[in-house]
C-alpha cells in the first residue's frame, strides 16, 4: 500500500513538473528545429543564422558551434562571432580550441577596446585550464560593522543555574573591524582521461576589532585531496577524498584547532545541475588556555571532540545568468564534555544573479546574490551552568544580500549586508546582529 | 501498348522520385573551391552553397578547397583541405530524434560537430586505420598525418583523432581499443591500425593545425558573394554585447562562509565570556557580604550593609578581593577611595592606578539583603545583581569613559574559620573552582589595549582565598 502511495506521488509529481517542464521546453526546441531547417537551406540568411546561434546557445545545443564555424568560413574577421565561438568551446571544456579562437578574436579589427578587455579578462583563466598546474586566488580587505559584536542577548537577560536574571554585561556592544580574507586554489591536473586533479585549497581570514580586541579572530585552513573521475560509473561523476586542517585564534590566543578527513561525490547533470553529497569527520581541539578555566566554557557551541557531518551541496543553473546554490548538512558533535554534545542542522541557499555592470569598460559581470541560512543546534542534555532542567536549543536565521562588483579584470569591490537572529530557549543566547561587510577585492 | 514503356518509366520515376528526395541528407553550408561532391553512381559536381547532398555522396577537396555540410539532424561535417570524405549512411527519424550516421575519410581532415543522431549511439566515422564511435560529441580526425604521439610512425603516417566534446570509442583495424572521454584529448593510430597511442592532451599546435585545414584562405568567402558577407556590426548587433560568465566566478557561499566561520568562532568565545561575567564574578563579594552580615545578624537576612576597614584595605575584604591584582596592562592592588552605607546597601569605590596609562575608579554597590544567613551555620546563599561601575581616566587627560556592569550571582557560599565572640566568623576561606573573570568592558576603549587577557579582575583557577576581617 505504501509503495502504491509512493508511486502515485511520483506519478503526480511527474505529471505536474515533468510534463510542465517538457511543454515549456518543447516550444524553444521546436523553434530551434525550424531555424535549423531554414538556415540549412538558406545558409546566407544571417538574421536567421544569428537567431539560430542565440537559441542554440541558450539551449546548450552544440549546433551553435557549427553555425559559428560556418559564418567564420564566410568572413574569418568576424571578431564577435569568433569570441562567441571561443566561449562556447570553453563551455564544453575544449579549452585549447577556446583559447585559440579567443586569441584570434583579439586580433580582429571588429572589436573595440572594451570588448577586447572582456576577452582579456577571461583568457588567463582559460589558458590556465590547458596547463597541468593551475594556481589562482582571491584577496579581500575591508571593514565590517556589527550592531552586536559581543553577541550579547537582546533582552540583557541571562539564564544562570535556571534563574533568569539581568546579565553581567548589558547593552549591545556594537563595533567595527577591519578584515583580510584570502583564498588560494591550486589544482594539479594528472593529465589523464578521467580528469583526475589534486586539489589544494587554502584560506586565511583575520579580523581586527576596533573596540573589542578580545574578539579579534584569525583563521587558517587548508585542505588537500585528489578529485578522481568516475565516468565509468556515471558520466560527470567524480569523487574526492581529502584531509583538512585549521587553526584559529581569538583575542590573539590560539582557540580552535581542527583536523578533518572526508569524502565527497560530485555529479554533474547536463551542465545545469551539480549535486555534491559528502561525509566528513572532524576532530576539534579547543585550547582552554585561551581563556581562564571556567565551567562556563561548557556553554560554548564549539567544543573539543569529534564532529561527524553528512552534507549535500548543489548548484542549479536556472538561466545563463541565474544560479541557485545551496548546501544542507547534518552534524553530530560528540563533545568530550557531555553538556556540549549536540546535533546540528544547517541549510544555506544563495540565488546568484549575474548582471552587466553599469559601464562598458568593466569587463566582468557583477553578481547580486540574496542568501539565507538556517542553523539549528540542539544540545543533548541540560547544562547546569545555564539551566539544570532545559537542554539548550538554538534556531539561528541569517538573511543577507551580497554584491560582487569587479571593476577591472583583477580588481573590484565586494560586500554583504546580513541580519542574524538567534532564537534560543536559553535567554543568554537570544540575540540579533546586523553586519555590513565591504571592501576591495583582487583576484589572480 | 505503345505507351507501355512510357507508363513503366513514369511508374519507375514516381516510385523512384521520393527515394531520391529522401536521399538528400543535408546541404552545403559553406564551400571554398575546389570542392566537389560525387553522388552514388553519379558524376562529380562542384559543391554550391545551399545545395543538397545525398546519402553515400563523396565530398572531395583540393588544397584550396574546404566545405561544411549541414545534416538534417543539425550535425555538421567540416571537410578540410585535400580531403576525401564519404557519407556512407545517414538515416534520421526527426520525430524520434534518432537514426544512423556513418562517415568515412580516406584522406585529409574532418571536423564533426554532433547532432541528434550522435546524441544516441548511432554515429561512427571510419578511417583507413580505425572506426570511431562518436557519442554526443565533437571530434577532429586527420588521416595520414605526421603526428604519432608516443607510437612509432609507420610509413603511412598516423591518423589523429581529437575529442572536443562527448565521447569517442576507437577500434583500430587490428582490434586495439581506446576511448576518449576528455575534451582536448586525442590519440594517434598507426596507418595500419596496428598501434594506438595512449590518450593525451592534444596540445595547442594540433588544434591550430586542424583549424588551418578548415579555415578559409585569404580571399575565400565560403561560397557567399563578396558583396554579401556577414559583417562585424551585424554580428555584434545580433549576438549582443554580452559578457561571458567567469570561468572562476566569485565564490558565493564560499566567500560568505569564511566570514561565517570567523564570526562563529568569535560568537562561541563571546557567549562564554558573557556567561562568565554573568555567573562567576561575585562569589568573593557575596562571601564578603555574608561575613559582614554574620556580625550584624544572628539569623535571617542582613539589615546592615558591608563595611570595610579603611585602615587596613589590603588585608580587608576588598583587599582580599584583589589579592591577585586588578589587571589591565599589569596587575596592581587598588586602594579604597570611599565607602558609604545606607541601610543594607553599601557602595565601595576603589582606585587602581597604572603609571603611564591612567587610572580606574571602580564602584561596587552591594545589597546585603540578598544574603540569607543563619547564625551558627557556615554557609549562606546569595542571589541577585551587584552593579559595578568602572570609570577609566586616560593618562593624557582624555574624557573619562564609563561602563556599568550588573554582576549576577546565584551561588551557595561555604566558609570555615575562627568565630568571634558572637559566633560570627572573623576570618574564613572560600573554596571555589572557578576563575574570577571581569571581562574587559567594550564601552571602555583602552589606549593602548589591555595586555591582560582577563582584565579587569583575575583569580587563578581552583582558587582558595583566605580572608581576614577587622570589625569595628
């Protein structure tokens, strides 16, 4: 009976979404067929040929490449067509062909300086794809302001041993800080058919608070692991075992160190959808010397112990310039201190909308990205320091809007405005924080 | 009867005509002369732009000839210079989007860009040395070239096969197999089909070499009249002045995630600190109050505020409180500035001076009514909030900065010690396991920043403090 219900549900879903999707797709496909038939017999009808190229590009149909090659046989100097062809080759992963055509486009007299700048902005990344050792990175420095940098409870109330009382520190302690954020990526392509790559990722992040130096943070992490192709099992499938480590400082003292090992799968479906399930084990070491010993250390959400995380990441390209990315994870934290053992659920989503910048001279697209995050932390047992009869549970909501605005090929500005609300059944942790982060960026 | 041969001829024509039309499998999309097509059983004819090509037609080019054939299924065949390619078979069911497509190349080069047929399993390309099954893809094929990769070059040279998209399964004439699955990778096959190289990146030179095979030579126009060539302005207008998506785009959630990670660490630490302030600071003060109350009351709640022996602050209650110092840039023992008592409420003001930095005035307000003490017992409970005001006077004469705390206490106090004549302890010790933290107040900007990590007050972990009192 249950199976029948599931089948009925699946059928209903297929009817609702499958057929709707099919009918929505059939219209442009029919138009593509019409255009294909027309330009096949009228190859010099350029208006229709360009319409054909535009639609085929939108539908990720490689017929666009054939049509562009044809136009270039008529006139090899068509810089815009050559540029389009180069980027289409890049999209299918034929990087040598992409680089060849983009370099040729740069020599075309058809293209003005702004158009060439757009090609020049992309070309180094594509040229890098043809090499075995690929190194890239980004750097941002900037300023962040926070309305509640000390994460004080909104009400000023604390739960202490089950008694709700005014806290030792009152008021919101707003603050600003400078920050530095560097991400470094190195891929070593093993140059085999599977596309195996040894991926190394590095992150350095640091903040310097203006008024609350005890909350200065420095965070360093690195991960390394091979990404192995599994096309024999399924086209577009890769697996990545990896190890990772991190160290962090708070108030200029070592606070948290981690070591991790994990494995993730990545499956690409037709270039539109990417799913990435993974599992990770992490050992956390909280350095108690970073703070005078106190039983209130057990109220920290980060605790020495083991954390096991199962996750599913994903990215869905809705249109050429709109992409939805997200990640859901469940973590089980087996802290060494029983009162710090938790189960954590985390969901993140971001809608990335790429738009043309306001000036033609700006070679890269800008990204406007609303995002949200929900995190639930449920502690296993009550902590007597807080409340001997209630186990803490926090529901944290984050809403934000990010902007990435490249100005030149390498330099730009980026920032995000974010609202955090943490609902907790313990007064001490009910809080809100509004932050604004902004600063110049560089990429290489 | 006379008409019988005519009828038969007509019938034959009527039956044959649809077949002939069905044999048209594509059209000439571009052509540079010299290029010709030879239909099956027919004579060679020069290719013309837009003209139909039929099944089993052979396309041949000379050194200055190139052609592109567009098939019914949207696939395209580029025929390079000095080449000979035959459409062995093309069957396409448009309704099903499937069919069969087979090409053979005996010399020169071809570029195949897949269509509906190759999206299934029905496409193959034959060379003198191998058969290539193309799946959903795009391949470059050259026959008898000099490039042989890591295999020995036979007298007839090598056939080179490069995959640009999809997959290509290659079986040589002698049964050797390789599968290309990665764009930009290629293999070389010895002309006899006896050897095949391992798949390897094709390299920039190979791609350029192929392009030269298909690109129009100077002055060639692919079959369109020179007066009607597509121009750059039209291409720009019709293809749009768009920007391509970045190959390495902004990290999105990854970029935000670094900030989340840092904030999560700070939040975990801050909430610990906040709770520390709320719970742990006042054990000692509460004990002081309890002790004083013991003098004044034999049971019940206190009726008098705490008093401090001004003549002996160091050994007194407040002095004991700061026995490990009031620590900011270093640790100093504060001096008592004043005290006042009103009913059960006491206010004690201390001064901690740091030469070269400035000084602090710390005012503690304690309400002894919060103490519940019974004479003869050696314990008491204390709960409530103790306001503490800290004012910082910078050495440079800058504006004084004030921050107010509510030091929350909910503790059981235990003591032992020498009893006075009325039974109250004149000295006692407090046993605790906690560190006394009075975390730096954010409302006060210290210049330079504090060097003590747990300023302002500090006691060691697992402390045992002995307090001695002098009573009036």
